[in-house]
C-alpha cells in the first residue's frame, strides 16, 4: 500500500515527548532480544489481560489516521522491530516463541507485500516440481516391444577389453585362408574311408576321431588285424600348427606324417600302390579327383587332399579366444585365475603360440626325475633319443598342444594318465618343481577347458 501523508495533529493534541519516542529503554531492550531470536509472544500467552493486550497490540497506521484519540495507547514499530510484554513487572529469562515480521520501508506492516513475496515463491516452486515430473515422464524412452521380446532379440553385449591383448603370449586361432573347399571335401572323404587300409577296416579316423578330440580315447591305438600300438595317438585337431609331427618329432610336415600310418603294420598296413588302385577303380572318386585336380588319383594328390582336410581342422571360437579378442565376459573367475596361475607357474614357457604348445621339444622330468627306475624305462619312453641317438635327447618329447585338451585324454606319450587333473599335477611337480594345491589344479583345469573351440564340420 502506498504511504499516505499524515497530517500533523493540532497543538492541543500533540503527544508528550516521552510518548513520541519510538520505544522506551525497556522496550528497546525487549526489541533487541526479539530481533536476536526473531521471536514474538506465543499463543499460550495470548490469554493475558485486556489492558496488556491493549498496551502491546500492533496498531495499523491507517487506523491511527481515522481515530487520533487512540494514539496514546499505540506504538509504531520501525522495520524489523517487535514488542514484549510488560518487562518491568516480569524479569524472567524465558524466551518467548517468535515469528519474523516483515515491514515495508515506510514502517508499515503490509500483509499484501508479504503474500506477494513468499506466496509467489511457493507457487513458483510447486510449478517447477510439476513441470519437472512431467518432463521426466514424457522424455522417458518407451519400448515399442515387450521387454522380454526385446531382450531375446538382442545379442549378448561384448565388453571390449580395457587393455590390449597384444602383450599376451597366446594369440587367437584363425583358420587357414588358402584352402580349396573342394579339396577339403575330398580329403575328408579319404580320411574317413577304411578302404585305404590293408584289410579295408581301418581308416585315419579310426585313431583320430575328429568329433572326439581328434584321437581315439585309448592309451594306445589298435590298428589293422587288432594290432596294438605302443604310443598314445596324438590329436589331429590343430596338428597343422605343430612344428614337427609325432611325439618324437621324426617328421616335420603333415605330408611326411601320412607315410608312417599308411605303411605301418600296426596301423593301416597298406601302401600307396594299393591306395591308388582302390581309388582308380571307384568311379565316384575318379570324378571327384578330375573335378578337384583335373586328373586321376595319384599318391601326391591323395596326400594333398588329406592334408587340406587336416589343415582345415583348426578349432576356432573357444571361450579363451573370445577373451583374447576382447570379450570380458567370455571367461569366468575360475578360468581367468587359472590362466593367471598358468602364466605364474611359467607353464607358458613351453605351452605357447596359437596352439599353446607344439612349438618345441622338452624333457619329461625337467625339474624332477620322472623315470626314476631305469629298469622300468621302455623304448617309447626314450622319446627323441630314438630318432637322434643323442644322450641329451633321452626322455625328450614334442610339447603337446593344449587346444581342446579336455577332450584328448588319456594323457602323456604312453596314455598312462587318465584325467586332466592328474596330468596337471604331474606337470607342476615334474616340470615346474613347485608345491601346489588342489585349488590351484582345479583353476588351471578350468582354464584348460576354456581352450576347447568349435570343430569344423
């Protein structure tokens, strides 16, 4: 409300000097206390006598103008001033409940101004809250399909590794890119055909079952005429990555390796002349060789086709390979900690490269003598010595690759170890030479199982 000019009262109605003051000393003290605590008299004290209320009641300025006779009992308050009860008769130190009083700069108590200041602020806060809730609701993403259906259609997320895998001593497997599909198909047919053997009962797949880990699951293989072999059949899976073939490394290439089982009396007991004759008298084979090689079957073409198939047997997409490629969810905690132990125990010194082995020779019993009883040593136990005749090559073997190792038991060159857990215990004891626990073995085995990849059809 705009301040209205107040006409000066007539001289006969001028207030005494004492009453013209804003407040008496005692009232000033009470006002200061009221300002410090920002208090006014509580409702409990509202039952005071009429005389006290009349002496302490706040009087509106407009009322003073209309009724000048009531000015004697009224007290004007300046900005931020307050009143107190009769302080002269009550000296107690009780602090009375207060509320803050807003006044205009003109010294008037203005309720409309109070409402304008605080009512508008409260209204604005409420409006902001309503608008905020509305905005969050309408901007929330809405699914166009049911949640279950949307989740089912989406592939599992791949969390890319935070650090590069380039520093790992193992790299993911990758298939050979230069293989002829028709040659692979022909080689697969030859690999599984027992007609190539001397009695037409033993095929390459008899000892190297591709869907069973690439070997036959026996300690030693059984060949033509139920002849018993003397060594554990190595897996054909990923064999193309070996730097030499057989346990003793007697040949280097897969083409050379084929010579041994074809002619061995305890394996296929055949010859290339017989093989070529058998294929030539088969019209289906003749047509297929013409299609792939542009000519009839020969020893070299048979070898090339079978080797093309063997080179295709790279077991890709193992959980460990997925982890190497950056999928953090590919390995669980046991598999990852098993890999950490595998490196910490320095197993990686021998089992390295893409196939995790097959890249070097190593003595069985490097840290502790494995063949403790010389009388129990057999010819097959001499390993590389049977090829070179060097004393240093006794008990030396090609380090086996560990890809798909969970499916290639029994283990070691003679198939004398039945389980993967036993094989791990032996390797830690005789190759590493450190004590271990069953928990360490369990975790390493979990890691080794993560090396099993997809076998090509």
